[in-house]
């Protein structure tokens, strides 16, 4: 998977984010990224907070294990999630 890469004891996800959607959900592929629609608006980091909460819940890890590595203010983001095997992440998100 081009959007999912093993990294030490976790994974790195390459994501394309669509903030301000009707509901928060995985929306399939977007080029080499996984597209996620977020209900949160892209204001004051609310979308990033919602993304971290959504991924932590989907992958069954604490929010502290989810780290925004790149794309703080961009729709293109990279996140590192500790304590998740690549197969688990793929099954939960794909």
C-alpha cells in the first residue's frame, strides 16, 4: 500500500484530508494517499484534533500514540501511529 508504511513499532500513514464534510469517515484512495473526510472545520487545529481522535479510535490506540509528522496546515498529511502493525492498520482503514 502506497499510503501505509511500516515504521519501527508502528506505521506511517499518508493521508489526504477533506475538512468540513458531513461526517467523519474513510473515503478510499486519493492518488498515493488514503482520503479521510472530517466533519470538523479547518479552523484553529480542530481538523487535526478530530483526525487524531478518529485514527486513535479506529486503530484502538491512545491519542498519545498518534503523531502528526507533516502537513500541519495542509490537506496532505503524514501521521505516525505507534503500537499498530501494518496489517491491523490496513484492515481497520481500507
